[in-house]
């Protein structure tokens, strides 16, 4: 996956996380669930970035990446 696609995924994941947090502010009964979802989306964004930069560093050093840069979505 190229860098632009990864950055687009990160942007989307963080947008979804932000919407979950905003919704939690207006729906107190569901806030725990919504904040947990926001945390999961942020985790996905960070995992995507970490995998991308790990692959980039390995490629720059001439080594193959240790694992795939994709993140499994449940």
C-alpha cells in the first residue's frame, strides 16, 4: 500500500474516532461504548502508521519488512 493510501486511512480512522467522541458528549448513556470505539479507531490509526514507518525503515535499510502493513478490521 502506498503512503497516500495509508495517510488517507489514518485520516478516516481519526475522523471516525472524533465523531465517536463528539457523539459520546451528547449521548451520556452510550458514552462508555462510544469512547471505547473511539479508542479502538485511534489504535487502528496508530497501528497503521507504525506498520508503514516500520516497512519504510526496513526498505530504506535494504531489509524486507517483518510483517504486513495492513491492519485487520473486526
